C-alpha cells in the first residue's frame, strides 16, 4: 500500500510542479464528471477548482495518515473513491459490450 500511496503522491506532485494549470484542469474535470463535488464548496464555481485542488493535495499528503483527515477531507475522499469506482465500472462495462 505504501508504494501505491507514494506513486499517487509523486504523480500529483509532478502535475503541480509542471504547471499549476494542469492541476486546476484536473480539478475542473472532477467537478464536471462528479457534480456532487460542487456541494462540498460554498463558493463561486471559479473558486471551487482551486479549493478542490487544495483539498486533493491535503488528502494526498495525509494518505498514509488517514486519521489526520478533517471531516470535509474524508467526505471528499469518499466522493473521489466512489466516482473513480463508478467510472472504472462504466469503462469496464463499455469494453465488454
């Protein structure tokens, strides 16, 4: 599990180091494919991608210390995992049909 966590942290770090715009684009795509993210942020849509980016970064930093996540981060992590699982299953079903 530690190896997977390190891979995810490194991948996110590379994206943010290459260009902050890349990370914001990822955040915007998440907001597009998972509208439930909007409810997690009580601010303008333009600000939501920045706040989502910050929360993703915080979650990834704490992945090996999940008990340190604040309730909002836990909720967001749950939404992210549910969305990723849903997308994975949808893609898999499309491939077998």
